[in-house]
């Protein structure tokens, strides 16, 4: 759909009257014939039952025919433009076959999936199709892309040259959009800046990260570090870009290389994730508890909240004396998994990182595709005032400027 964004630059609100007219509209099929909207599977089966009855009892033909056709014509169709994050999976039924080609990460990593959970090239392509649909039709996602692309304007040519100098695709400069939506001060708790470097990796690739300075917040220096890091990952992944992007996002890449040193491809990586996820589900299903390893910043309340578990039940399962609770990093805590709901909650929390990892290459590909199609908006031309001091906004908490002061300091000329 070339040039999509040139025609749709902001969320579209359809008036109530217009929606009513939409719902009554007919649909043109692929052969150019005007038909009522196709019924769903249940309606279709009910229709077959009705037709059987018609054939058996001729005198009922008139009543049954009118009743069934009336149900089809009264079928209401929701407009696609009002998709939200909370209901992001409610997409229009464009085609009964093609609907299977769109799946979110949560649909792929479904605890209740019959048989094996499948993570392969086909399911990952369906994820990319799903994300493209969301970026085209979800106003919140679309506007976040517009805003980041607009604000990236005055930095783009310098960043483009940085990636070209490393022998990389200049499109990789857009990694800052899925990473941070081009937010200089983005902080996930582990990673910081436009290209979201952790402290350890940032230092490894030449970024100064000290008490009063953090070069992860400097878009040019962070972009240069990103280019060097991606170049390194591409060497380790046989120049498979999707696999390198998975490595940029998380730690599964390193574990995969240790287990599959001779078969390095994104397809093999997907197979590795599939095996890991199914083993995790089997482990949760075959025991009355799941062993969780305590991390920095964990508390019993936080752990119970993350797993949607009862805190008192967690305490009873792990501590003989509830008055003497001492959580140590690296220690194992039993998470109750006796009921089907507990098992599902445990699985959903533990596969969240898998979901983020499989989302990442797909999201990047979609963003680059839509940018290259063309976004017809006026981009920023001037960098913020005092942008050279972006990296110096790393003062102690008592002295650190709040968001309003940061915005004032780096206001555009």
C-alpha cells in the first residue's frame, strides 16, 4: 500500500451516522461481484443446516430463506480505524483465509495452544503481518511513529553516514524508533537513551557512563556505538540481519550460539526458541511449583504480583517461619502452579521476554517498510538548543532536573 501515510496522518474518527452507513454497506469480492459480507464459520454451519431443512421440507423454503438472508444483511461490520492497544487483536475480517496470516506474539506464545507451540518462519511472518496492520490502523502506534520520525529529522543525515561508514544498511539508523521512539532520556530500568544501551554494553562500545555523564543519551555517540555493535552481531550471525537484531534485543542470541555453533540462521534460532518455550510449558505443567531465580530489586510482593500469585501462598511454600524472610539474589523461590490458572499465569510471565524478542525484528522491518513508503509530514530541521549537553543530564537524583526542566533546557531554537 504505497504512500499510505501520505493520506492518513492522524487518527481518523468516523461519525456515528457514517459508521451506521458503513455497517449496512456491501462488500465487493475478488471477482468484482457485489455480495453481502461473508458470514463467520458458525453462521455458515447454521446456514448449511437451514439448507438441509429446506431440501427436506419444501413448504418451509420461503420462511427459511428470508430469515437466513435477513440475518446476513443485518450483520454489522466494525470499522478498522478505531483499533486500540487494549483491543489490538480485533481486526477486520478482510478474508476468511488471510486472517490466519496475522498473529500477535501473545497468540503465538499461547499457553492453551493444542499440541506444540510453533515458532517458525511462517508464524514469525504472521507476526510481522499483524504488526504492520497495527501500525497502519492503530492511531496510538501510528502517531508514535510519526512523532519519532519527525524529531529524528535533524540528526538523520549524520546517523546515515555513521552506519554507511561501518558498511551497514543506512536503514539501521531507524533502530532508535522501536527502541525508544527517539527519546533521549528513555530509561527502561536496564537500558538508556535513543538506542537503549545497557551500562555494560555501552561501555564496551566506547560510551562514557559515569556519575555525572552518560553518553547513551547523546544520539550521535549512541548511534555510532549502535553501528559498531550491529556490525559485530552480523559477523557472529552469518550476516543474517534478523538474527543480529534478535541479538541486539536480548540474551537468547548468545545462548543459541552456544547450543548451535554450526547451524547459525534465523530459522534455526526460531527452532531453538520453539524448543525452549515448549520445554518451559512442560516444566510448569508437570510440577506443583515453578522455581524462579531471585533478581536484583525483587521483593516477595513484586514476585507475587508478577506471577499473579497469592503472596501468603508463596510465603507458605517457601518459608517455615514467615517472620524471617530473607531474599537473596540468585536464590530460588517456588511459585505455586497447582491450578490451571496458576500454570497459565506463570507461563505468561516467563515468556514475556520471548515475546519481546520475536517482536523486535518484525517491528523494525515494519517501521522501515512504512518509512520507505513515504511519510508526508514536515520534519524537524533544528537540533535542540544545548544538545551537546544531553549526556551531562546524569546528575544525582537530588539535583537531577525533572522532565519539565529538561524540556526547557533542550527546547528547540
